[in-house]
C-alpha cells in the first residue's frame, strides 16, 4: 500500500521545509506540496510535527557474549525498542571471541539477527585476532557486505589485539577500502591500574573510573592515530568521552589522518557522579570508557555543534542490574560494562540538545542519522529524505511530554539509567521502507521484516 505523510515540516541535515512525502513500496517517490494520492493510500497527518529521516545508531551490542555473561536483549526486543525511539537502522558489533574464527562469528551474528529484527541492520566485523587464516575470512566477510571492521585496544585477554595485529588489520582495511571502528583505551594501563586498585582494597564501582582515567583513553586515541597515519586506513573512534581524547583526534586530523569521531548520548547527559552512587547503584553506570567529569559535556556538545564530532551512538550493551551487574558486587572489574540507551537516544538528544538550543535541528539530524549513513556507506538510501531514498521516516512530536521508566520501556532490561527523567518530544509515527512500524508511540511493526544491509567497500 502507498503511504502519504502530509503537512509535516521536513528536516534533513541541510534543508527545512513544509511538504508532503509520497512513498510507493519501500521508497520515497515524490516530495511536493498538496500531493493527492489514490483512495487506498495510507495517510499520516504530520501537522505540527517534524519529519526526520530514520535515525541510525552506528554502535550497538544486541547480541554480545561478554565478561562471563550475555547481553540481555534479542534482535526482537532491541529492534522494537529502537523503532519506538525513532532508530530505524542499527549497526551491531559482530564480536567473536579471540579463539573463534571470524567466519563462525559472522555466521553466529547472522543466525541471531536473520528473521528476527524489525528494523534494518548491518554489522561492523570485529577483528579480535589477526593471522593468515583470519585475514582470508575477513576478505570474504567484506565481500559478503560487511564493509567495516571493529577493533579493541582495550579488554586485554578478551577482544583486545596487539600492535602487530593492529598494524596488519589497518593495512588490510586500507587495501580493501573499509573503515575501522576502534575502542581506544590502553589495555595495559587499564590492567595495571585495576591490579593496583584491587590490591589497595578498592572493590566498588567507583574503582572503575580510577582504572581508566582520561589519559588512558587519550593514549589509546594517540596510539590508533599513529597507526592510522602510517597505514593510511580510515578510522572511526567509537565512544569518545573526554576533552583529552578529542584533542588527540583533532591533532591527528590536522596531520591528515582520515578519522571520524563518535560520542555517546550517555556522555552528553550522565557524568562520573552517577557511577559513584551508593548501595552498588553506581554499577548501573559502569561502562568503558567511564562516565567523565561534568566539564567534558560542554566540550562534547561544542564538538558536535562545530562538526568536530560526527555521530552520537549508544553503544547499547544491555545487562540487567539484579542478575548481571551484581556479578561484580565484590570486584568492580567484573561488573559487565554497558549503559543501555537504544530506546532513549533520540529523545534525550532532542530534549537536551535541540530543546535547550545546544544544537540546531540540522546538526541533530546529521549526528543522529546522516553522518553515520555517509561514514558507513548507506547514503543516500538511508540518512536523508529525497526521492529514491528508502522510506525510513520519523514523524516527531516536539510537544510531547513524558517520563522515562524501566516499567514502560521496551528494552528487555530491569532498570533504566534515566529513571524518572522527563523527555520533551518523541516519535509519534515511524516507518521502515514504507511500512508503518510505530503509531502513537506504540510498536506496530513486523518482527523479522528488518533487512541486513549489505554495504560495498570503497565508499569513503
Ligand atoms: O562499556 C561498554 N562500552 N560496553 C560495551 C563494550 C564496548 O566496549 O563497546
Ligand atoms: Zn568499546
Ligand atoms: Zn561497543
């Protein structure tokens, strides 16, 4: 059935105007004023609302075996939550353990997602070991449509790779024309500081910050920048959290390194004091890099406004408080890392960014959709509103007022890091390739209809 979105104010990364959007099948076919459509057309009245391109979360962990447990969402639960929150495409990290072959990892993540997701999705392929056999498989995985790698400079003994592997991975990425997303923290410094803190009797969640202070992250960024400069590989720094790390990335940019930067909604609205909450509540706020001193928030907002930071993701890594975060009750190094936010990213960014005047509407669309589509090879199918693009649309009500709560969220999780927080705005309707998947804020989509988005290398 055709779809017509009438009377809305269309906002893209570069334009803002009133027009109707007509979609046939999965695609936007016409944008004009006063579009009339055949009688059987599904019509959504967007008067008083914005119409944004579907939002893209470039960094999630829907399925993740990690720190002795498994992330709590499934592709069914996470994609429903994503769509309610206005996110129509996710990039999940395909993260096989070091002793698992990349091909097997890709098979497992495909099995976890295929036929289950209601939103579209792609993967970043984690390189957790580099040798001749894995390199051959990585080439095949890129050919199968996974045109980006992920590496970890942290998590010694788990996902982390050594410098030789880092160099070889970046050389391969450069040769194949794929971008490398990187978690930048110096794993040796983290491991040494964790040992020191535990030996000194620091066992609670507050120890997490001290084990990974800003310099540990800045060193990781500097390290990656050196290797990227020497190999010429394009790189994408995931979850950048602080001024010191941003300074390293910008210095490298000035040297000509092809680097893009992601921050997370969590770093923009939460801070280190949240991880210091008593009664083990701080464990809900343990992620890596850690939440930072509040002074960093202005730096990150300014970086987004100035175009120095490209994207806002979630790094959605959902672990329950009661049964999972408590695995680290007597040892902060065993608290599963992650602060889930897939459902809340857009509403928090709109509330704390647009409604406060920190960023304008075009920056909002750029950092939450368009830049990710361009960085990872989906543009202009995704990330904008134009004839020929996928009909992924978010009809957004800026007048909605509501409250975040674990009791009402769709994420499969026993807590919310934003419990009781007000939001000023929400998606009232959402479409994915022409299908209405959210109506009046409720999920009405089809589990399993989400498509794996194969991407070709060489898009940068
Ligand atoms: O704390 C985090 N970020 N958890 C997920 C794993 C990762 O580092 O991306
Ligand atoms: Zn990470
Ligand atoms: Zn991550």
